[in-house]
């Protein structure tokens, strides 16, 4: 069996986030069970074919990310002619294999769900103040249009949405969590029989697995992109209580600074303004490189992940492998990953966040027990070999259908 993985994100050139992490973990896991995979990915710097970590990788130079679906067609067609592929996999985001499927309609396509753009937009819209939403609806009514905008249950632009179009074109769809599948069947009205739930493969850094659960650093950590979707607004409000009640504890933020929910303000600026009275308890780091992650987690007793939605959280997986005490979001796929080995909260509730963090601060034995159980759970749930075998069976079923 020969699989072509078509993805804009792939390390190191475009290794931006979760799609990149999933992609490299998947192809390495498939190689481990003898499935041949080649990767077609984007690069802003170079165009070449190379062997990257033992995988044939074709990098297509792009100036603008939206050009990738068009530019990848010729390199793919050339390689497919030289040595035909049996199946294509791609993420739903951006419809990156959409042009390939038009040229090769008989080549089976499997789409992997991550987090469609319309889902992210709706999460962002949920933070817009009520009066602004009402003004939008009233403005449309004055123009003679009925458009409930932010409250609409469907997407009026769905049939122009490349994320939806590539998903609809797939022979089969895989999802990393039941929650992501539920969203696709509810919002996009996709037949649930077309979607299989298979967790993301995750091969933890051995250094993370050696971090003792019983650390005592008196530090809480958030790491990831600093934006509203990661739940940083309610977390900031919760920290006023947490830091006031625990003056010996510090809060560390590590990640790329992005826009806040207030126009013209960055998230770091918002947090510093809101927590001005606790500035001596705050620590700031830029984006954490993979090599620095073990040190970051070793220096943290608690990791808080209050995302508004995650189909699968690699931050949670990393924190679990490091046996940290975790406060995670009950929205999205995180409960399926974390289970009962951490504390799940409503990410929009500052009081719920502060109570959960306080429980782990006040009860170190509970935090340590959670951490040890989380590490064991992760190694079972996301074992790359097991996930690769499940994906292989999915591919076989698609080819035999």
C-alpha cells in the first residue's frame, strides 16, 4: 500500500502546529508497521524532494499559503505517474488536496478532521458582546434581510467552504475525537457512518517520561498561542483569585503573542494590564521550541489548558507524558484524552478555573496521583503503533469498498 499525505503544514519548513505534529507522527508510525507513505507539503523557502526522517518528502515552494492546493498538483501527478499511489490523505483545513481530487477523481481520499475554519470562527464569535450581535441582526432587518448571523445554526456559505468541500468529497473521514465527529455530523450534516474516530498518534519525548511527578516548583504554566480561543480571557480573570490567595506561586505564559478580544490590543498586553497587581508573580517566554519543552514542564507543577475547543490537544498530551497536574477544558476532545486523570472545567468560567487550580495547589498528593495516572493513560490511548494499525485498517476498508 502506498499513501500520499498532502498537507501544507509539515516540519521543519511549515511545522506550525497540530496538523504538522499529527502528520509527522502518523507517517513515522505507518512506516513502523510497513506502510509506505510520501508527503507533499509546502515551503516558503525551497522546492525539492528529500528523505526527511526516513520519509520521502516533496516540498513545494509557495509565496502564499492559499496557492498550495494548486501548486501541489503537478509534483503529485509526476510522482503518481512514476510510482502510483493507492490512496490520499489530507487535512480538511484549506481543502489542500481538492485540486488533486479533481484531476484524479478515482483515487480514494481520506480526510482527517482537525478544526475547520468555520468552527474556529464560531468560537471567536461566541466572545462578541451581546449588544454587538444584536446590532448586526437589527441592521440586517432594517435592510430587509433576515440574517441571524452569530446565532445561525448552519453555514449559509457552506458550499463555497473548501474545508467542507474536501470533506464531502472524501471516501471516508477520520476524527481524533467523538466531539469533533459530533460537530461534523451536526453542523455539516455528514452521515456519521462516514466518520471513524481514531486518536492522534503521539510518541512522547523520552525526557518527558522521566520527569518525576512529585515536583514542587510552585509554578502554574500555560503554553501555546496567546489568543482568545485558548481561553486566556477567563483564565486571566481566574488568576486574580489564584495569585492573590497563593502569593508564593507564580504563573508562566509561554507562546506566541496574538490579538486579544479588545480591538487594537495584544493578549500579553491585556493580561499584564488585568494582572498589574501581580506582575512580580508573572513570567513570560516566547514560543517554546521542542528541545526546551522538557525543561518548561519540569519547572511546572500545574499546566492549565482552558481552550474553548480542541479536537485533540497536543499540549494536554505533552503535559500528561510529563505527569503534570492538569486543569483542562471539558469542551471538545480533551475529556476523551485526559479522562479522570486531571480536573476538567468549563473554560468560560473563571470561578471554575480558580477552584480547580486551587484544589491542585492545596492537595499535592492529589496532583501527583493525577500526574502518574495521566502518564499511564496517555501511553495506552495514543500508542503510535496501535493508532497506525487502526489507520491501516481504515485505509484497507476504503480500498476494498
